[in-house]
C-alpha cells in the first residue's frame, strides 16, 4: 500500500469515526426522547423486494444489518486482500506484529467474558462480543491528537484492526451460523465458484462481480450462514492486479478503485446508519444492577481490560522472541495507549451481539456493555496517548536544546 493510499484511508476512517460517534449519540437521544416510539417504529418498517414472485420481505433494521453491512464486509474483504498482497501484511516480518496483537486482542477479552459468565451458561454465546475493534472509531480517536501520534502507530492499528475483522469474520462463520439450508448453500457455492473463475479468466468488469455478488448474497442470506460473509467473499474475489499478476496503480486496479469509491460511502453513510439503527438504548430505569449484570460487566471488562492485556502481552512476546519490534518512532507508553484504544469495539461488537442474543433484556445489557466499554477505552486511551506524546515531545525538545 502506498503512503498516499494509507493517508487517504486514515483520513476517511478518522473523519468517519466522528460521524459514527454523532450517529450513536443521536440514537441514544432519540431512544430516550418523546420520539422513541417513532424512532423504533421506523426501523420496524417492512421493505419488500420481489422478482417474478420471488423475493425478500424484511424490516428496515434487518436490511441495514444484513444488506448494508454486507457492503461494509465487501470493503473489508477488499482491504484484507490488498494488505495481504501489497500492504502491511504482505510479508511475514511485516505481518507478525499486528497478527500477534490481533490474536492476543481477541483471546484475552473472550477469556475475561467467559470467566465472568461462567456460572450463567446462557450468556456464553456472547463470548466474541468484546473481541472486536472498530476501525473507524479507533482511528477517529487517534485523529483527535493530530500529528502527535506517529504514523507508524496508526498503520499498526490499521493492520491490527483489519486482522481483527478477519478474525471476526471467521468467528461469525463458525459460531454464529443458524440452521443450514443445503440447497441455498449449494447455490451460493456455485456463485462463489463463478467469481473465482471470473478472477482467473481476467474479468475486469465491476458489473459482472456486482451481479454475481448479489446472487451470492441472496443465496447466503437464505442458507442460514450470515449474509455479510458473502460481502467478504466477493471482495476477496475482485482482482487486485493485472492479468499477468503485475502490480497496478490505484486507477488501474479494479479492487483499488472499489476501495477508493466505497470508503466515503461506508464511512459516512453505511456505518452511521448501522449505529443509528443499533446503538439506541433506553436509559429509563437504568440501575447499577443492569449495568453490572454478567453480560454487561463481561463486555465492559473484556473491552477495557482484556483488549489491552492481550495486545500488550503480544507486543512483549514479539519483542522478547525477536519476532518483531515496536512500530518505528513509538514508545512503549504510546504503544500501550494504542492497545487501550483497541478496546473500542462499538460497530463490530454490536453486530456480533445482535447475532449472539435474541432476548430483548439481554440485548439491552449487551448494548450497555459495548457502549460503556468502548467509552472507557476511548477516554483512557486518549489520556495515555496525550501524556505519552507530550512526554516524548518534551524529551525530544530537551535533547535538541542540549545539542545546540
């Protein structure tokens, strides 16, 4: 990935994080206002799409969660492919640090959640909720500190979050799949095979991938596997390089053009729409008991404590074994601040939570946990990074003054 591409990505994701925050705040305000009934009713409106008598009839909220989020996962698939082939994950040496950090940052929160909910087996379905990191929110928080945070740390967080998304996709596919429909699944595999063949034959028409992708999405939706996985698969099948595997610039590569086009739509429309539909939590009658229920507490501590422990442990392991070093120009205090920031789960955590639980009361506890854990991680992470960068700048100024 070129420096300009990285900067463009960070700019969209950082600004998108601010819009996402506004959408989440609006959802909370509307849920706890006299407009609550209208807000909730709006996302219950049914939208039907039919073709010759065959179609889908779902509430607007599910169209957002199953449809628009498939576009988000399509972009994730494109980004994973670019990173694996040309970016920060293209060599073992480059990939080792974010991969280890992502593994640690998923394992530790899951353990914390499971430990807290060990005596309530019905809650264990939510073990994966605190394992996620929200790219847009996390980078949005870093953007508040401007150029004080080294670019290497931002790229590290980006690569870590992309690997985190890949882990979330695998978790969803394995652990959050409903009863399977063999017929629909078989039909989806035919579409996936067609996408693979199109890639190998050098098809470079985006319309072809979109048409087959919509077919795959519809089949996967009916198969019982979560439909957003179809978006990731289609993204991985879109060609990144030329017919003879040569590297192409951002204007020549179909995958890179898709990334460039989709980023603003995902950052400023799709993810805020998801937040608006899913972040609404009624605070009426809120008590410490509801906030400290096993589900809420497991998510809060998983995001705020488990994430930072897992990421820091991975960084220490990588440094001790010589597998990787800290991002260039970053201090341990700054790396710790970024580790805390990874506890901002929000979008992905809410998404996994919507798959894990069906009981309305448990869903409220889940949302409270995600919001509280993400807010704690954002505030403490920003405080640590502000102090760490201020200390580094003061030390650099002192050395410069002494040298002169």
